[in-house]
C-alpha cells in the first residue's frame, strides 16, 4: 500500500468503461435494466474484461513509478457507477493485467465525480459526458474519451498531446474567432501578442505533468508533451509568450494553420489527445485515443 499523500502525487481518475471495454455489459444495462446488468456481471466476474481505450495510457502512466526512487509519484484511481458487488469483475481484471490500482469509488448508479476532489485528482477520464462536465465545473481537467482511437505503442514513453485554446488556454481568443471570423482573430492576436492568455482547464494538469518530468534527466524522461493547434503565424507568438510567462515547457509545438490534426498526432505517437472541438475530436479519434474537453464557446448549447 502506498503511503504517499495525494498532494505529493499526480493522480488520474478513470471510469471503468474507459479502462475496460464494457460495451457488451453496458448494452445489457441499457436494454434490460440494473438487475439484469448486475446478474450479468456477477455471473462473469471471473471473466477477464478486454482492454478499453485508456488502458495503454494507464499502463504506461503506472510504469513511471518503477523508474523513480522513493514513494509512488503517480496514481490511478477508479471511479465507477458500478456497485462494489458488480465491480468485482473490474478489480479481478485489474489484478489479471497487473495494474497497480488500489483506490476506487463504486457509486451504484450515481455519478462518482464528487470523489474527484477528496482523492486529489489532477485529471478525470470518462466515457460519460455529464460526469466530465461536472468535473470541469470543480476545476479539474477532464475529458470524455471517444471510443475507437486507442493504439498500442511500441515504446514506454507516455505522450500527451493538447489543443491550445479552451484546453491549455482560455477560450478568449476563440470567442473572437467564432464571433468575428479569422481575420478579426488574427488582428486581435497580433495586437495582444505580448499579453499572456488566461489559463484553460488543462493548465494545472500540464504544470503538474511538467513537475513530474523535471524529476527525470531530459534524455531519459518517459513523458513527452505536444501542443497541436490549428493556429498559425502570426497567432503563434502569443502562445509561445504565454507558455514562457507561465514558465511551462512543452516538448513539441505544431502550428497547423487549419490542417487536419490526425496524421500529425499519429506521427507524434500520442497516447491521448485533448481538444475542445467535437469535429476535431472525431477526426483525431481515427488515429489516436482522443478526449473531448466540453469547455468554452465551442461547446455552448444552442
């Protein structure tokens, strides 16, 4: 059992449906109800669940502890709408795959988001958009994983890729783009080039990730980050100056000027990519595991 407190760790909270492929049992739940779902899971509690879209990410993340001396520096917490009884299959699968996950909250149909704060979570990944929105409202970086984009990567380097506006940064510039168009956006960004952008929902997670990176020698760090943004020159300058003002370093920055992101994300080898735009997420998910961040003007309800 780890003795390090959550304050000394980088903690990712993940739903059982993100960690494992629970589509079959979820279909039983939707078509036949809670009792049928519970019976289905209990009857199969010794059947190992297939890996889900976030499995490879979690596996690489937990391997970081093996590369650092002292107490565990990262942790994965399971947050689930299952009951503890039906969740036994999930824990049996965790044990089968050798994942070092010991903390969990099983909420028996209720949303587990309220435990994100007490567990000290820096990031929440789920397939439930409602839970993700509630986590974002609590000030925690959160994303809805889109099914189908996960790929097995050949090395043990964990690669996080982020969109900029409304993810790492606030959506203040994106609001101008949505309201007044590209020309107005470009003019405004050129005029504000030396004025740092506000922080977005993933700023804190990126800062925590950088602190963890700093514990490794740069040439042997098992974590790489990339900014993959639709921005192009001259709107790149404000981004660079903002990160400099925050004292945040990103390993790779790709300014695409509106090109599709998928091929670039695959070239980077992203284990996960976070973006606020649903259309960008759908495109990226064809190549890499993708998390939709339902934040900012692009996600306002009509």
